C-alpha cells in the first residue's frame, strides 16, 4: 500500500498530470477561441448586411406642387371622371418638368432644365400616371405629390449620412447638389418607406427595383421542390430501410445516394439543362424547371435524413405491432412513419433551406434572365432571390449596392426561419426512447 501511494506521489506522475491538465486547458482555450472567432465573423457579417440593407427599404422622394394640365397631357377634359382614359402619348414627364421649373423659377436654359429634371427618377412619370388613374378628379387641378428621386439623389443622401459632413464624391453637379440641399431644407426631400422593394420586379433603375418577383419565383420553385422531393424521398427511404433486401445491389444504391448528397450543385444544374430543357423542351427560366432541378439536388438529402429518422425508431415497436397481427405495410404506415415524422420533416426543411439558397443550378437553366414582371404561374419566366442578388451585385450602378444588402438580409431571414422551424419541430416532437 505504501509503495502504491508513493507511486501516485512521485514527481514523474505529478509531471504527467500537469502536462495532461495543461493539454486540457489548451484544448478548452482553442475551442472557446474557435467559437468566439466564428461568433465575431457572424456578427461582422450581420452588422455589415444590416447597416447597408435597411436602406433598401427606403427611397428618397421629392414633394412637388403638380398641375395636371389636360392640354399638356392630351386628355379630353369633357370625358366623365369615371371613364377617364389616359393616352399612351400623355407626357407626364413634361408635367413634372413644369412643376420643377415652377419650384425653381431661376432655372434658365435647356441644359439647366435638363439637370433639374434629372433629379427625378425615370419612374416618377409612371407613378404620377397611376395617381391620376386612381384619382381622376385631379385632372385640371393642383396637388401636392411625392415622387421618387433619382438614384444619384438617393446615393447623395446615403453618402451624407455615412460621412457625417465630410467630403464626398457624387455624380451630381454643384447646381444639382444645391437644389437637393434646398429641397431638403424646405422639407420637400425625405426618405420614405419603399414598398416597391418588396412588391415590384426587377428594374434598370435602382430606386424602382424590387425583390417581389424574385420572392414569388423562389416560393414557386420551393413549392415544386417540396411536392416532388418529399414524397419520393420518404418513399425511397422507407423502401431502403424497411423492405429492401440486404444484397450488393442495395448497398451500391445506398453508396450512390450518399455520394449524390455530396455532388456540387452545379452538376445538378447541368443535369437539369440536359434533361428538362434539352430533352423535354420545357420553358427556360420557369419555376417548374428550377424546382425540378433543385428537387434532384434535395432528393438524396431527404432520403438520408428520412432513413436516419426511421432507423431511430426502436425495433420493439415493430415487433409489438407484428405480434398483434399487423402486416409489414401496416407496421410502417401506422407505427414507424408517425414516430419518425419529426426527424423526416426536420431533414426536409433543412434540404429546402439549402435549395432556397442555391444559385448555380438556377444559372444553368436560365433563371438569370432580366425579369420585370412578377410571375403568376409555374411556367412564367421568373427569377429567384439568390439569382437576383447575383444580378444586382454584378451591376455597375451604385444604388444596387444597398439593394444587394437588402436582398441578402431578406434571404438570411427566410433561411433563418426555415432552420428555426426545423429546430423547433425537432425539439417539440422528438421522441426519446
């Protein structure tokens, strides 16, 4: 006994113990450092995206006293208000130009008037036309109207906000900057909530561009992915886990499914291009094609997650059901699948989240096209949110930088909701045996 105690009290043992404790401390420090580094990187990303992205939900607007001149617009003044028809040749740009010149009467010369009109967005005339259609009684009347400012004015306001009065560069001339400062001082230039960003489609003008079309396109695409990949994936998982014989063919099939889950997504885009567009001749840029292509990518993920959830169901539940006379199909349908469904749904949501964030497969099937209209069906030309971000990031216009951050923020929120739903679903319905 004394010899054993002396062994534990020896200097060699104490040295080994100190080295082991030091190694554990270093390992713990490395782990904590890795977590802190990942948290710092994520925080930096979120701060960068949020600080730039929130501006996408606002746009600069100018208040003008507009006179809806029937003669200038070429509208028949004698027509009843309810049946007001605005001809395609109606020059609302001239009406806005007149309102600006009236606001700044010292503007002289065509060049100065052109510079003054450039403070307005090209879509201001269309919004003014929509206002007259909604309120035909304004014809021949004066009205205070807020119209969108140009991208340069939006950028100027953003630069002034970021630089806090220091020197900055802008494409506006000194005269235009002076006009902007005058409007801002008089309360006629303000940043208002930009509802078009969430409802409109793409546009060449940053202040008019929105993610509405991309959101609808993503929703239609993900719906196709869910309808196609979920039932087929679960059915394949049930067969492989419960009914498939244990032979070489089944093992090769399992290996191939596991390998497909690790294949780069662009390969599935090439497959979709060759099969759905080349062989079947389906329409390009359509959500149905994008959904089928992403379903091929999501299919192995759902199979693997579903098999894991089914395998986690204890064998005694199957044996008890068989002992009561249930057939193999009844055992799976009434006992195994209901108990495995939380895990299956969790894997499905994670697969859908991955599909929602994919860009490369959609680029291969042509969903990178410039789409102005919001799609209304599965075969309409559409874009997707990740592809829209890619298009805006490649645009030289300065105003699209905030749009990119805003779209990324929306995409992160959607992906966070899907992953959060998967986590809550698993926590709420997970069975512990």
